[in-house]
């Protein structure tokens, strides 16, 4: 017990995604926790007052223990898309303050988790038509890797348009926002014989030393779909939600009305970039995609719900890589516009029950991200005191109520009037 207390007291309260020493310190702490033997990890993770590094290390410890139980060979493909990743791919420096050395870091993380296990990992990275040359930067890094044979670089603009296959309806890389590249990488991984496909983000927000957490339900419980859940009480979530205004509550209300078939299953974190799909299921999911943008997560989940495929949700550690985020470069409301309208396409395409009235309001009233910009800093009176769990209930605020609120905000914006409720500041 005293050894554990000492480790807690010495653990760091911050974790810097750009600092190699932070990665080394985390590994060292995890190895010390592994050496302690049995721990009540759930009880320890419930204590949010423990240092951040300690809580992340608990997830890595759990993942490593799970991985060591995997004796048979399992070919694991890890896929991520790249757009505007030219800075994060490179190491941190005076001229590159947000560098995370992401590719080398991911390779190190996968090797750490797989060492001495049956995990046969392969990494697929796909340039999503990046105008800043992310693919070329990655190409130069791959040439320096000892495990370069495990890393495959692809370019979406060389694969689209396609005459057949999952990308047959994607006209060009310019029409993709992440989803097209993830689909391409997953499709190639399946062709290469991957047994499972995990997708993540290009940054270091998800430590890939945690893949054992996703593999455990697949190997031990035969779960063919495993979804990372940052909203789980046992998860570690460091995310700058404050960049959104109070109107985010309205956006989530609309999202949950349209995606009722998804959110009613208990899924709280549809966009987490840490999910596992067995190849046997995924080849059907991506055979006819509804979207090729950021909302592909929801489309894939809609597909498994339509197939009545069981799934598992697992907690994990996530530290937001904020400075170079695509949602910052492109604008957060651009991302939300894509997510909401993509969700409409997904539930219709997958023939899931949904609130069609709300879907029509979105299509008819949200013509661009600018329409969300005028909503994000204002909160309808109907939602002021509503708990998050009740969002999506049309009895609280109906689609027509939402339409009227949007029209009101548009009119006030047009007139330059600031008629807001007290919460809008």
C-alpha cells in the first residue's frame, strides 16, 4: 500500500503530448504499477483527485495486462487519417511548438503494448487530400522507422474516384472530410488480412498502448464491435469543451432527436476516435457508406444497430490535442454542421427510426455553419434547466420549437439585435 501511495504522490498532474519525456515518465510509472500486482483499478479510477499521469497509467496497466492474456495471433490494423497534420507529425521544436512526433510515438506505443503477446499490429495512415503535404511528411518519417514494414501510407486522391468498392460514390478527395480516408484504410487493411480494425486520430490524444482495452472484449467475449467511451465515469477525459458556447446544449438536443436510435442504446460518445470493428462486420458496414465526412462514426454505429449487432463500450484515457485540431482550423461549427447533417443521412440510409421532423428542420434551416454560429452563444429558455440526460426529448423542445428559435436568432442577427435570455451573457 505504501508503494502505491508513493507512486500517486510522485505522479505528475499534467501530461504534455508534445514532450517525449512525458511519454517516458508515463511508461515508467505504468511499469511500476504493473510490478505491484493486484490493484483495485476501478476504485482508483473513480478518484478524480489523483494526478492525471497516474490515472492514465492505470488505463495503460489494464491494457497491458489484457494484451498479455492474448496468446493466439491476432492481426490488428490501426487506421488514421491525415489533414493538416504536417506540424504534429514532426517533433516539437522552437519553430514547431505543437509538434507531437505522432507517427514515431504511435509505433512505440503499439510495440510497447504488443511485446510478448499475440498482437500482430499494422498501421495504415491515409492522406485525406491534405493541402499541406501531410503524406509527404509521413513518407519521410516512415523511411527512418525500424518497423517501416508494418506501416502503410496511402493517398485518398489516388484512390478516388473508384469504379467499384466502398469509395465508388466519392468523387474526389476534396469531397472527403476524414471519413473517406478511414474507409480507404480500413478497406485496404481487410484486403491485407486484418482480423480487426481499430481507428484513431492522427494526434497523440489516444495513447495506443491502450489497444488491449479494445481487444479484450473481442477476444474474451466475442464482441465484434467495441466502442471507446470517454463519457464513462472511469475514463480519463481532458478536453477543452469551453471553446463552445452555451448553445451547444441546443445542438446536442437536435442531435439526439435525429439520432434517437443510436443514443437510446446508451452510447454517450459517438465520436470517440478509439473503436474496434472485426473485419467480418466492417466489410459490410463500409460496403455502402452513407457519408465520407466527420459523421462516418455515426454512420458506422447506425449500420451495426441496423444489423442488430451486439457491441461493448469501454472506458479509456483521452487527452485533447487542441492547438492543431482540424475543428479549430476549419471552425468548430463547420464540424458540427457536418455532424448534424451527416447524422440525418446516416439514419435514413441505414433505415433507422428517427425524428424526421427534426431532420427536416436541420435540412431546411441549417444552410451553412454560419447558421450554427448564430446559435452557439444563445440558449433557448426551454433548455435552460434541462439535464443532459433529457436532451433529445421533443416534449421539452419540439422540432417546431427549434425551428422557431432558429428563425428568431436569424432575424435578430439580421437586425443586429441582441435579445437574449440571461444565460447568453
